[in-house]
């Protein structure tokens, strides 16, 4: 698969809550592990699969990020979902800093809050 991201993802670790609507209209909620993040997207690890194209809310602390599922696949320990944030819902470390944050391209930038 060819890489289509326009910016680098930062590795991170934090627990967030994810919500999405099922086909019957019911809201599904689940805790997830935030695996990586960038201005325009993130990767989540969950126990359940989320349909590709589903709109999701990623809820953290006192805020949220809205996006859509680009892929969701099972890998050894759970489902991994790639989320593309809506144009009006961009991530910024000034607004939300995950518990552990690491720029793998500059290891000296390891930041823990």
C-alpha cells in the first residue's frame, strides 16, 4: 500500500472514548487506545470493528475530534482503525497532548505530560 499521508504521524499512547452510529441508528461507545496522531488523522486500537466510512467522535478530556474511518482491520491483539479528521476538526498539541507523545523522526523530542 502506498503512503498517502501529507504529514508525519506522532506515536502516542492515551486512552480515549470513541462513538459511532450503527446501521440501526444506535450509538456505539467504546474505550480505545490512541496509537498515533497527526494534524489530520489518527490510529486507534479497539476491541470492536468500526465500519469503513463511519463518522466517529474521539472524546478526550474536555474535547473531541470528529472524523471518518478510512480502514479498520484486525491485527493480533485487536482492531486498528485509521481515522481522517474532518477539515474543521484538526488536532493540535496545544489543545490536546496525549499522555505519551513521541516523534519517531526526532527521538529526542519524546514528551510526557
